[in-house]
């Protein structure tokens, strides 16, 4: 591959720098004001059958997520409490209340 002689001549000539330049920088930091909460559609829950995922809905990144052994222990306690509550007889009269 041959490079034309005129390209060599152009490369030897000094290039005049512009007085100002436009420069863009990308950083590893993010604009926290631009971050939004994810979309959560409206829903209705049956009072007798509450999904387990709604009991841990208050966990957020940095506040319970990613889950460590402490959060796993809390989730296990919630499961045991729910199983205990389901095992109780219904409170239909004063004696069972």
C-alpha cells in the first residue's frame, strides 16, 4: 500500500489549533437526581392471602438488599410467624379471642 506524497507534505505542515474546543467527559459517577423508582402498578390484595413478596417490599438496595444472613433470618422469622398465625383458631367468639 503506497501513501501519496501529498499526504506526507500535509503531515509536515503545522496544524493551527482553534482558539476554543468543545470537549465531553464521561465519568463513572451518575446523576442521582435523574434516578427514579421503578414502575409499580396498582394492585389489590386479598386480606386472607397476602403474597410473601409484599412482606419484604420495604427492602431496598442498601437497606436490606442484597440480602445478607441477617435479612434471611428476618424472612425466616416472618415465615414462622405467618405459619403460627394460620395455625391459630379463628376469633369468632369471645372465648377464642
